[in-house]
C-alpha cells in the first residue's frame, strides 16, 4: 500500500488538499496528514468546518473512510519526523510562501517543515502546490532553490481546455496534475486531445 505524507498549510485553496485526501483514501493509500495552525484557520474559514475542540476527528468526519493518521504541526516527535519512517513521498497542498521560505532555508521548526526536510535529505519525492499571486522575486528564488534540490513545484494553475463547468472541475484538474506527478492513474479531468 502506498504511504504518503500530506501537509495542509494556511494558503487559500485548502479545497485542493482536501480533495487530494479524498482521492488518496479512495485509492487505498495510507495517509499521514499534518495541518498547520494557519491551515486549520483557513479550513474553518473556507470550508465552514469546525476546527475547534477535536479538530482531527472533525477533519476525518468529512473524508472517506480510510487509513489516515492526523498530526498536529507541533508534534515534532511524530514518526513522520524521522528519516527511518518509510514513506513514498510528501505533498504540501496548498503550500504557503512562508512554508516554501522555511523549506528553502532548511528550517525544520515544525512537524511539517521537519517532514519535508527529511524528504529532501532522504531524496524522496516532495511535491509543493503553491497557491499565491502575484509572486515576488523572493518567492521565485525560494521556489528555484527548492526545484534545484529536486522538489517538484506544481502551482495551483488550472487549465481551461477541459471546459470546466464547476469549481470542482477546476479543483480536480489541479489535483489530477498532482496525481500525474505521483504516477497515479486517475480520471479527474479529460486530457488534451482525448475525445
């Protein structure tokens, strides 16, 4: 069974990360989810989910049943903080520019940052889905540093050749591109040139 770490940070567009979680769980993937405190705030704001009290159970209540473990970003003793924890890769979706800056500088002050740092040092797949506009030269330099270190940067930029009719269609295109980068089969969008 594939095993992935998924991080959700405080960038707008948490729907991308939540949709990815749905698809991964439906595909019988083992998921280790880290949600930053700003990520929890954005989930509550954008999705109208209760992220107070037992927020981990509240997230799971909105997802399909599956093999998921949810971690607080402050839990730096979690297994996913160790290079000996076997995992197929990590995805941060959406990824804030603050998280990108921390990763580009080698900071590992939180569970999300440490887990991503482990992916870099162990040369495991690390995919970041930034959701920010416009981008400053600092943002671009940080993403270039990470790309040069082997990180796959997949900006949340939907295509329109698929003729999306709903917000879900737009979200599925971005999530489909992430799954493409993982080499996972899906039918979330119609590929260019397909009937």
